[in-house]
C-alpha cells in the first residue's frame, strides 16, 4: 500500500487545527499561538522554534506592534510600559 500524500504538506486535520489555533491566538492576543496556527495551516509542522519566531515577528509587523525584544529599538522616554502601575509609572 503506497501513500501518495507528501508528509510536508498539511492535511485537512492540520488546516483545521491551525485555523482554530490562529483564531484563539488572535482572540487572546497571543501572537505565538497565532503564529503557530498559521504555520500549522501552511506547513503542518510547528516544531521549528526559528520558524515560529519568524512567523511571530511577521505578525507583530502586520499589527504594527512594538516589541523591544523583536525590534531592538530604544523606548521613548514618554512611553509607559503596559505592565507598569499607572499610579507610580
């Protein structure tokens, strides 16, 4: 019995799982989960950490989000980090 499917191509199950994972990541603003979902849909494999990181950076660029770990840009002095207490800065 021969299998004509290519192991690198995602199957319908991978595409469905990827779509759900992407939507849940979008809904919760979890860019890593969203990136994994996109990779699952296109490649069927989410085991490569470099591919996940690249997909996550692409998503952040698409959403025009600032991430100092990704952008390596200095933060402006008048910007308050999102996790800072507004009363103390």
